[in-house]
C-alpha cells in the first residue's frame, strides 16, 4: 500500500489528471489516472502540484530586524550596509536565531523548502555564523538551509577578512561568497574574485558572489568570475548574484560578455524586489530599473534564478517569504509578460534555483523526493498572477503546512448571497 496518493493534479508542464504516488518519502510513480490503495489519498481537483519553491539568495542573519536600531531613511544599498554595521555590534545570538526560525516558519507555510542564505563573516566573533549553523541544524528536519560565507565589508578591504571567511568554512559553512564591487579598487575586486575562486576550488566548495550590485556600467567583475570559473574547472558550481551593473553596461560589451558567462557555466541570480528598490537611487529621471538582463541571459543559455534577498531588514521593509511574489516582480521588471516568459519566471523560483543550489532529487518524477506544493491555481501563470494560496505543502511525503483556500462571500444588492473562489480566472 502507498503512503500517499495525490490524484487529479495538474503539473507545471501542463499534464493534467495526473496521479503522484508516494512511498517512503520518494515519488514512486507519476502517471495519468492511477488509482491505488494508499494510507492517504488527496484529490487535487485539477489544481497545480509543483515541486517546492527554492530561494537561491537570502540574508537570514538580517531578516526580521526591520527598524533595529533605526529605519533606512534614504532607502539606498549603502545606507543599508551602514545600518547593518550599526546593528552588528548589538546582535545577540538568541534573538538572531529566534528571528531566523520565525522566518523559516513563514517560508514553510509558503512552500519554500530550500533557502541559500548568505551569512556575514566580517565580524571576527563569527556570532552570526554560529547562530545560523544552529538554525541550519534545527530546521534540517523540514527545510534545506545552505549557508554562504559572505564577507560583507570586503574580504580584502576589512581587517582579517579572509581569515574570518576561512574560519567560517572550517565551521561548516557550505559555499564561498564575495563582494568584489565593494573592495577598494577594481583591481582589488578582481583579485578578491581570483583568491576566493581558488579557495573554493581547493576546498571543493561552490561559489556565490554578490557581483556588481551597482549601477556603475564599468563594474565588470562578472567577467573575472566567469574567467576564473572556467580556468579552475568550476563550471556549474559558480553563481554571480545581482549583476545589476549589466543593466547599465554598453551593449557591445554585453554582446561579448553573454557568451563568456554561458561558456563558463556560471549561473546568475537576480533579486527583482531588491534590485528595483535599491538600484537607480542616484538617478533623477529617467531612472534605471537596475535589474540584470534576465531574458537576454536566459536566451544565451545561462541558468538564471530569482532570489528574495531581503525580508524586513536594513535594506527592505517588505516581503513575506513568498517566491511567487518574487517571480511576479521579476516578470514585470524584465517585461517577461509572454506566456513563455511567465513560465520562465516560474522556473526561476523552482527548477532553475534547484540547479544553483545543487539540490538533489528535486522534481516531479519517479525517484525524486516527495517534496511539493498544491496551489490554488490551475497552472504556473495563474499561480504567479494570484500569488496563489499554498493549500498543502509536503516534504519527503510528510504534510508540513496547510492553508485554507481563499474564498470570498458576496452580499450584493439584488442578487443572492454567494461564497466561493471569486477571483476571476484566466482565459
Ligand atoms: Fe544579497
């Protein structure tokens, strides 16, 4: 007898009336119309069953700290970094852990079951590193948390930067981070990329750098990152995050850069909510959007995923752990409003993000982990349009979260009262 059978589901690829059979936490079979005895059977009623959401770029050490010790008045990236610098000496491990665990609860409720979080390694005490390693341990039964050693103040620019980062890796942090555009000079930035990629290669680690999070069209560290990934044989294991300077770069240069990134197997993570908020702040009008060239990167064969980056922290006062909101913003900013473009934005918070993460056994096929979400939507387009309710969230066959379907009751003059799913449906 099966542990779980989900019947009459629609899958992201459009297949309908599908049954997903689960045994021992894995998907045993995905087939049309299967009806077999199971300990639990769920009728999906034709709604969308998707592999869970993945956030490939987050800052869990800062999350839910909005207003501590004060609010970012200018709304800029640089004031956010300064504000984070004011908050760091005040951080207490217990409070940080409590906030991070609260965020993980939000995430699970939203079907977000894997998060790659950067953790600031600039402080010699490594308080945030120890705190998030503890969070990783505590959430392991229900959420995959991957940590990136992130030298927020610059690995070369800040005293003890490389030593602190290496000690974080020694403690068990998973991925090597960096922030080349924040080093003192372009040359130092390039040197930091080389140094950190060599460190990752020597330790067998993945790389994920904040890369060119700037409106400066001459911030070209993504070029060095791609070159080093190729030189060191790190193809498929390196990510450039943000890459917002590409928005402002010269088009001729980008025509050379795109194939270089594709050849190097470097993935790009864009953070639409944050990029549209923080970039272009030095502009008058017209103001740049400041998000990287998502459709052009995708067309060149680069794996592009979307991250949330921030939720209620020194940089951003909004957010709720909803990757459909991230995809929704991404498709607007990138003008990816064709049906194919919208589906690509859904992929950016699911399958593309899984590749960045290196997540194994992800997907809706026999043998994959039974980790998926039933949405109150019939397809990925409708899911993004409605930021659809996560009716049920399973991880490895275990039900982790449920949310009642969104309904409305109407009491309209001259008409009978009615209750139901009132949100207008797509064509
Ligand atoms: Fe970030």
